[in-house]
C-alpha cells in the first residue's frame, strides 16, 4: 500500500471530505475500551485542514472524547450495485480543542448568534476561563458560518436540528486534528500521513 | 400472601414445617434425603425385609430427592419473570405463571397417578407379583402404609413433571403465535425466554430421572423379575417428556427476539459501520456489508485487514446501522449495537457447518450483485478482495450485548430483548 507523507491532504481525499454530508465518528470509552459510533455533521476548515463538529456536552461521544481524544471517522460513498464503485476515507485524528458555548435562548440560530454575540457565553473546561479571546470568538463564528453554508436546510429551521446549533442550551464545538487518512476506491487503497 | 399463590405444595411444606423451615434452602433437600433414608432403613429393619427391598427403597428415595432438587431449582426462576410489552404475550405469560403453580391440578394429576399405580400394584393379574417381589413377599398393612407414602411422593413428582412439560409445550405454541401480533417496537424481554428454556430443560431432566426407576422395574441384578407394563409406561413417560420438552425449547427459540421494526431494519439495511478500539491507539471505523440471522450480525473482512488485527487485541465492537433522510432529520433512524466480535477459524466453521451455510446463503440473497461482481473480477483484484473463504476472507460474528435505537431525537434502549 502506498503511503504519502506531506502537509496537504491529497486531492481525492480532500474531495471526499468536502463532498461528504455525514461522517461516522468512532469514539471509545476509556474505562472499558468499548467503541461507540454516531453519525455527525461536520465541516472542514479550508485554512487549517481541521475537521469541526458540534455536539452536546452531555452526549456519550463527548464524554468519551474528554477521556480519550484519539478517534477516527469514516466518510464514504457507496454503490449498492457494485462494490468496485465504493469510495471512502477513514480519518484518524485527535480532538484538540473543545469550545463550549451556551445561550439563554433555547432556539439558537446562527443569525441570532451573529446579531447579538453577547447572548452567547463561552466557557471551557480546560482553561478555566469564563470567556474567550476575540480570535477564538471569531473562529467559532467562522466555523458556525461554514456549518450554515454546508447545511442550510437544517439550520434554517430552528429547533429541528439536534446536531448543529439549536435545540439545546449547551453545545460543544470539537476541533479534530487530522493525523492520517486511509483512502479506498473499489479495491484500491492509499494512505496519507500528515507530515 | 400473593407470593404463596405461586408456590408448589412441596415448597410450602419445606417453608412451614420443621425441621425444614429452620434450614437454609440448600439443606432442605439434604435433610429430606437423610430423614427419608433413615425412616426407610428403620422400616426395612422392623419388618425384616430382604436386602433387595432396602436397595430399591433407597433408590426410589434418591429419585424423589432428585425430582425435588429439579423442582426447587426452577420454581424461583419462574417467579422473577419480567412482563412482556405486547399485551397478548403478557396475558399468555401471566397465565403460564399462574397455571404452573396451580396446586389443584397438580395434586389431582398426582392423585390419579397414585391411585392408578396403587390399583395396579394390588391387582393380582397385573402388578402384584412385581410389587410383592420388591417387598420380599411381606404385605403387612402397616408396612404398606409407609410404602404407599413413598409411592405418593413419587407419583406427585411424576405428575408434576408431566404437567409442567405439557403446559410449557402448549404455552410455547401460544407464545409463538402471540409474538406475531407484536407492534413495531414490541418485544419479549430475553430473561423470560431464558427462564422458559430453563424450565423446559428441567422438564427434560424429569424425564431422564424417571429412567432411574427402570432399575427396580426391570429387577436388574436381583432377579425380582421384569415388569413389562411398568417398563413400557416409564419409557413412554421418558419419551413424551423429552420430545415435548425439546419441542417447547425449539418453538420458543424460534420466536424473534428483537422488535419487528428493528428486525426489519437490520435485515434490509445495505451497509453498516464497524467500530473497533485498541487500547491507546486511534479507534477504527469502516463500512461493511453484513447479514443478520435474527440473533447475531455477520460481516466478512479481508485476512489482511486492520479490523482483524485489532479484533484480536480487543474483541469489543460497535456496529451502527444508519438510515438517513437527507432532507428531514426527524426521519433518521439508527441502531447501535455494542457487542463482542467472534472470529471464526477453520475448525469452528466446520463445527458450525449448517449455521455457516445459512450465513452464506443470507449473503447471496442480500447482495446478489455484489457476489457476482466479486466473482467476475476475481482474477483482477488483489488477494484481500478475493472471495475465497479462509484464504483471503474471514467471517466475523457480532454477538450483541446492548442495542440502542434512535428515531430522530428519540432514543430507546432495547438491550432487554437480547
């Protein structure tokens, strides 16, 4: 199997990361090493090539991530007729930063966030800071707008979507640093390692 | 008091009458054995019975004790059943429980067997010859009272075994048809199925223990003569109990375990995601094609695959079947199975031959195009993709421990069906 080691994600893998709508995220419970899979929405930050997803701080995947951040996710396209057309990537990465934010409004939309940034309170478990730096605030807003662009149908109906923004008071945005990607198309395999 | 309604007469006796009521449950049977054996030996001595009577008497006491042990073993299990979710199954199960402890019917059956047997033993043209042979020709009325007391002990338990066997058989058929009336998310808690099978196994044991009675009946070793009628009756009893007991187990085992909707999703979904986790490494998640046989999930992987290497280090598996509606997230459905992966080696596959053929058939049925695509391209693909079992492909079975179902934001834990 060919392994490419470089700083930029190869084109065909990047293409799948951009095209993919759902990702299957596998975390693990560090106490029992029992894996756990959930379907998530995600965005790729084109500048840093990090993956972001948003979850609830009470979810199993988040609790697993806090204890053990080395995880993987799969994004794939499948053909029921012919396995030789199946294409996919397995991304391995480490959950780097987690930005927890909170809003007093139950039905929170990106529009509301942009309109009144004071309605959001950020806090984090790691740094014990009650608030975020301006750069972090703008990062979160930038990622949120990426979500808005990618999943307009889910974000436009507040309260309906559970994964992204609305529906709950507390959310966590998880930044995933990619370590390596395995790519397959039919029986052909390729591996990329972040240099 | 409600508790007492679900106990056999025998259990009530050992709870209320000294010395049994002072003893822990495990010693009740032993105490019964000792008391009966001492009484039996004393009677044997007082009436000057031959050695053969002592041996047969103690032997029958031993059989009675074995039967008691079996009854005490599954009585408590039946009292801890969980009510099923489907109302028809619930009624069937409640009735089963009630009838299982119906002392009137059980005593009546015991009495019929007792009277029938006593009549047989005392009729000169029938069993009197064997009967008096067992007692060395001594038919003292006082002795007969004790002998018939023992016969009652035995007759009651033979009747109990027969009754619970018949009841379980009839109920297994009723449960099977009741299961067809389940709603999409209804199921029978697995703990009930296990109890039912346990009871049926105990019934079968009753039949096996009855075979011990063939020693006095055939007069083996003591030349007391063979009683052909009793021999035939005992064999019939044994066969009846074994066959009905096995059928009951088979029928209950064939009842689908999971809710109908979950069964359908697992059978019809084309793909699943398999997650594996090796301690202190990155987790691993990949798509697979799979089949479901109503109990376990099966997928095949390449002999060279990371999955297989990882599974050897940690057999815990997460298995996600996911139905996504790209326009309406409220219609999304997912089943997450957490369980253990079993890698079949060559010998195990041979042993599990029929199961393996079934799994192979399920694959061929579910993925006809995949199978033909694999075959057509077999020459051109790398070894890892060839379909030859054991040379390049490895079958893995996932035995579920937990199962969680999501519909939109609604989460239902259906682990109790496993």
